[in-house]
């Protein structure tokens, strides 16, 4: 493979991983908010 092809693949992978990470963080934040609300409702 040429260096340019490898660079493009790495950049594409990085963008996909960044997107997945952001989605994961948002999901965890939403779960925490939901958990807090349920806990406060029980109290």
C-alpha cells in the first residue's frame, strides 16, 4: 500500500472512532440522568 492510502485509512478510522466515542458518551450521560431521576422519584 502507498503511504497516502494508509494515511486516508487512518484518518477515516479516526473519524469513525471519534463518532462512536461521542455517541457512547452521550448514551452514558443519558443513562445517568435517567438513573438519577428514577432514584429521586423513589425517595
